[in-house]
C-alpha cells in the first residue's frame, strides 16, 4: 500500500532541513585580521574577520589537529600555529594542496551578532 499524501509530505520535510544559524560572537570581539575559536554543537570552529568579512572553518588543522583559530591571518589565509600549514578561510582549502580541505560553515550577520550555520 502506498503512503498517503500527508505521510509523503512529512517524509519529504524530514529530508529537507532548514539551515539553523546560531549566534557565536559579536563583531567587536574579532578585530580585522583576527580570529577566535568558538564552539557550537560540541564542535570547535575557527572564526575570522578578513577586511570586515567573516569566515568560519573547522578549528582543527588536518595535519596534526592544530588550533586554526589561534593562527595568524594574512588576508584570507590562516597559518596553523603548530606546523605552518596554510588554509584559505573562504574555501577551507589548503594553500599548498587544494584537494586538502577543512570544513567551512556559512556565516550570517544580524546587526552586531555573528551567526554560523550549525
């Protein structure tokens, strides 16, 4: 027996989740050229301000798990403080090998609040 129309609609809604954005910081907490590590949903995320544009990537460097949120930011490139691996904060790609990536998260601004997709 085929599922009823209301059941099919409910199943489709479960598959199509709406993005949930969570406040993680305020603009004034991250100066231009700076970064900060935030946590949401049990995951550490590195949040950066590059020329007034905010970017969020996974905090753990793929090399040895170094804290990217503590790295130096030059333009849109962050340097891992442990071993110098470099990542583009806009794409998550390694500068040396674009096939190597850390996860990126969507960022929204709501007034002075910074929200990231959880």
